[in-house]
C-alpha cells in the first residue's frame, strides 16, 4: 500500500541547513511557493518575487538558523528565523532582552534593548505534505528556539496564502506591506506579531515525531 504524507511524518528528521546546499533548498522553496501561493499571486508575480527577493534571507543558512525537515533524504519543509532591527532591516546582532512598555503593536513584549525582534521566515512545505501540520509544528519549534534567547516578540511577514496558518497559530496582523517588484507589480504581505513565553530550557529544535513521543 502506498505511504500517505501522514504515514511518513514518523520518518521525518530535522537538521540545520548547511553551506553549500543553498541552491537545492532555494529550488525546493521556489517550487513550494509556485504551487501553494498561486491562489494568492499570479505566476508572473511569484516568479518576479523569487528573482528580485529570493525565497529566504541571504545569510539565513550561514547563521545556522534555517532548519530542514526531511523524509528519506528528501526535503519536505523548511523554516528559520533571524533578527530584525526595529525598522525591519536585517541584523546579525543578538540583543540583550529588555521589557518594552512602548511597543507600537500594543502587546506585552520583551524585545531586545535596542528594539530588535525575532522574525520567523522561510516557511515552505512540500505540497504533498500540506495541511498535515508541518508548518504549525515548525512555528512552535522556532518560537521555542527564539524564546530561549529571552526575546519574546516574534514577527512574520506572511504571504497572503500564509495568513490563515499564522492566525491559526496565534499571530495578530498589524500591517499590510506592499513590495514593488522590478516588473512594476506589487507583492503584498501581511506583518504579524505574537508574544511567546520565554523559557530558559535548551535542547534545540527536534523533529515532529519527537515532540509527540514526549507529549
Ligand atoms: C502556508 C504553508 C506554509 C502552510 O503549511 P501547512 O504545513 O500546510 O500548514 P498546517 O498544516 O500547519 O496548517 C495549520 C492550519 O493553518 C490553516 N491553513 C494552513 N494552510 C491553509 C490554507 N491553504 N488555506 C486555509 N487555511 C490554511 C488551517 O487552519 C490549518 O489547519 P487545518 O489543516 O486543520 O484546517 C504552505 O501552504 C506553504 O508552504 N505555502 C507556500 C510557501 C509560503 O507561502 N510560505 C509563507 C508562509 S507565511
């Protein structure tokens, strides 16, 4: 009997992406976006977005914060996170936690003492595995990884098709962003924010079935 995606979840392993596999990962991500975002953007806009912006921040793999879920050596999902300055620009700087009562998003937050926040990015799922909970599992694991740094403000710049996933996982939309592509077309995304529980626990990001096994 052929295996279904849920059957294979027990076989899924997770690892950090490593330098040298940028092309393979970017190609997986581009295919996921083309197939799963086509209800929200035209194929031309998706292709232009990939050409202009790419599917993930340039230094995500070298930062060690891009994670790859695999089944039998095949990539089935990716997800990572990075630091962002208060103005949304990328930074490699790891801030010291600081309570911030003046947060513009009106949530109880702990940001970096310079306003730095964590942003979850590069969430892509193999279309065969969609709606099996992989992205939700990744969000939870990445949030736990971020929380261990002592920062609890997590942002996502979601694709329009990614909005239900983020809202289902407790993210609150706070702005619509429109990126002007080189073709002149607009690529709209939604800025979302969530305040997560901080914890001093360590242990890294583990595969989905490990979480269930210990639940
Ligand atoms: C968006 C994406 C990451 C969702 O991944 P996923 O693994 O299918 O998401 P999950 O299985 O964890 O979904 C959890 C819940 O989110 C909501 N959700 C997820 N995808 C949805 C969709 N396409 N339409 C409506 N609701 C959706 C549902 O409530 C779902 O629960 P349910 O399946 O029990 O109804 C995936 O479709 C994808 O890779 N898209 C292309 C890349 C992309 O746009 N990435 C940016 C995401 S911000």
